[in-house]
């Protein structure tokens, strides 16, 4: 088998493979002989069909099957011979398969980049550190109250933080555009659910009002075809409601399943929950910094095939999340460009992490895997069943092990980095995490 490889662009390779004709012909002949022993054709007894007839009837199909299999097998043999690591499936550019001549094809594919890690001694990591204050707990209790808000009809004009129910229809230069209308839509003014200028112009409206809202979509609006466009909305206000928050009484405390009596017990549970959430947020922020700094110190080319797969994965996850939130499929408009940069970085992180795992011979730490699974299971009614569910399937368990390995790599990076504590607040940590 003859193999030649050409570097075309970056990580792309064009590999031409020539498979000796006798390898193909021998396999075709063997399969036709096997068929001749079982083939049933009119006018012939089973096993007595002449080879010429067998070859005439089945030869083209058998040859096609053999060529497909030989191409798959020889491709694997060729990349091993040339010590290449393909990233994604090859694209077959040409294929010559004349009977009696060598079978030749050209495959184009990307390879994984070669990675030589640079020393990480100069990496600096900022670790946010904060104390949970009584004011932080007060703010969290206020958020819990807002989660149980009761909306009561208001006779007065709408104010910020009021909820209005509206119908709207928007046009640009008198023409409809995608997602331009909605019926019985609930909107809390000042919540940022809609464009700020849209919400601002509805302050002061009353039940039964009809109002024309004129605005310009922001230049960075998520729907690129609307960015910077001037639009006019016809809005009908069906109702105005004002928020009424519950008192923090025994009923409110019991609604959160607090183990203990009174407001002090609630505050203690809230504080502990906030501490756990902050610990997780700090871990995520440090991890993000570590991977960003690792990538900055080791910029690498990434195979587009892996980026494309990651984009598809992120688009699927985003679509499913939106549908779980009640968004209908026809309302979901996702574009590849929205995910390209994030996907490219994620692929680069994965390749760099894999290289460190290989170089350091890391194995997923079993106690940490168990701990992570228990943490994931804790929010379910029957955590033990969830734990069994993870351990019952190798693929599910492998996903957790991959996440743990990534955490172990982050720990290794931190061991080689300079970590500086940065005093901040609980709110700032949460905002940074969200950003």
C-alpha cells in the first residue's frame, strides 16, 4: 500500500492512498465464491450456479461493498503508518476503482495539533474572598420574598416594578419582522426582560391604554438583522398589577423546609446555603481563570471539525434549555456565530487539559468522583437512586470522571501559579460568576 501526505492548510492534511489491485480482487473473488454456495437463481440448483452468472448478477454490488470496506480499513492503516491523529471524519475528494488496477483515493482531514506545554510559573490567579454579612443575608431573604410575590390589580398608572400584561405588534418601516408580536405577555417594568426603552415608555400606562412605542434596537442586539433598526410597536395594556411581598412569618419559614424554629433558624440556613453557593462560584471563577491563563500561555490551532461538533452540542443544549423554559421551537432562532468563539475556546481547553492529563498520568480520583455525584444527587428526592443511576452506566460515569479530571488539572495549574487573594463581596462574586 502506497501512501503520500500533503499539508494543505494549518491542521488540514490531504492523504492519497493506493491499495494493490490484488487485495481488492482477492476479496471480491472470495465473496462471490461464498455467494455461489448459497445463491438461488431460477434454472439452477442451489450451489450449482456458474461463477460467470454469479459475477454478472452480484459482482458490481460486491465490488462496491469491498471497496467501501477496503477504504475504511486502509485509511486506518495509513494514518497509523504515517503517525497521524485524525480529528473528525475524512472527506473523500477523489476515488479511482477500475477493475484490475490499484484502488486509489484521496482523503482530506484535520489532525490534532502537536502540543508542547510552556512552563506555568508566571501564571497569576486572583482568588476572590468574601465574608457573608448580615446585610447579604437580608438581601437574600428579600429575594426569597420576591419569589413568592403576589400580584394585585392596581387602579393607578403603572410604575417601575409593577407587572403589566400586554399585547404588542412591532413593525419596521411598516413591515412585520420575525418575533414582532405577542399576546397576553407578562412584563415586570424595569426587569430588563424587554429592551430598556420599551419598558421605560410603558411606565405611566393604565389598564385599557393603547400606546405606540418607538425605539431603536441596540447595535449589539442578539438578532443581528434587527440591530440598529428603528421600530414602532403598537401596545395594548390589558392589566396593571402591583407586587405584594409575604411577611417572614411561620408559614413563610415552613415553606422553605427549615429545620428549626423562628427567623434565626431561617437566617442560619440561608447563610449556609449562600456559603455553599459562594464556594462553588469561587471554584468556577478560579477554574475559568486557570484555563484562560493556560490557553494564553499555550495558544494552539484547533481542528474545525471539533469546533463544529462543539457548536452543534451547544446549540442543542441551548435549544433544549429554552424549550424547558416554555419557549416554543418556532421562537428559537440560533445562529452558529453566537457559539463560534466559545466553542473554539472550549475545544482548545479540552485539548490542553487532555495533554496535561497524559503528561502527568492523571486518573480520575474515585473519592472526588463520588463526592461530585453525591453533590449532583443531593437536590433530588431520592439521592441514593440518582447515585446508583450514575454508577450503572459507563457513559454517564465517564462524564463525571472527565469533569473531575478537569478539576484535577486546575489544581495542578494552581500549584504552579501565583495565587493572590482579592477581598470582595458576596454580590460581586455572584455577578462575576453570572457574567
